[in-house]
């Protein structure tokens, strides 16, 4: 019996995995039962849902897209303090990283 690798069988189609390989991209998939790969994304979506999406009623998909984009660009990235980066906004941390990178 032919068996596919566990990550292919559990997480995505063979076609998708092949396309990623052709593009030179790697999959972000850990071993079964290991959640660390998605921890930051899960945290982000939890915050987005708690702080914005569940508190607003959107009249249309386009209105939701505009509001969520505005929330991410003007609040989440610029002003909201994040424990993972020393209780600073991501934009500030990214700017500091870029300055250090350019200075090196």
C-alpha cells in the first residue's frame, strides 16, 4: 500500500504541496499534535475577533474588509502593545529591526 507523508495526508493536498515545491516555498506544518507553528496566527485571529469583529455588525463583506484592514493598519500594528515583542507595537519593532539591518 502506497502511503503519503503524514503532513501531506493530514494538512493539504498533494497538488498544493507540489505547487509549493515548484515555487520553492516550504510548508509551515509541524508534527501532529504540535501547535507552535500556528500559535502567533491563532493569537492574532483571536485578538482580531475579540477586539474588533465580534463588536461590530457589518452591512457587507466589503465594509468588513475595509474596517478590518483599518483596524490592523492603524491600531493593531501601530498602537496596540504586544507581549511577544516586549509590550511594543509591531510597527515600532519592525522599524528598529530595519535600522539595525541597514546599519550592519
